C-alpha cells in the first residue's frame, strides 16, 4: 500500500526554493549532486525541502574583454 506524502514538492517548486532553474535541478540529479526524494508513478521527481538542506549556490559574472 502506497502512503501519500504531501510534504513533497515538484521540481519547479524545488528549483524556486534553491534559486535555480529547472534544467539545473535536472542536471544536478544526473550528476548525483541533488537527488530527488522519490519519483511518482508517472516518473516525476519529488523533493522534500528543508532549510537545513538548502545548499549554497554562487554565481560569478565573467567578462570576455581585456
């Protein structure tokens, strides 16, 4: 018997939480950096969010001219 867990969120909600795009979330999953908690019967990723698990993401702008 499958127990429904309503504390799980979709990939877009998780991406918003982490401040990144959905393709970045998919790339992190493929790289093993941030795996979803589970997948639905339709193979959709589901994440369990926690403030203590929030990773730090840094961005740097790179100039191409000298």
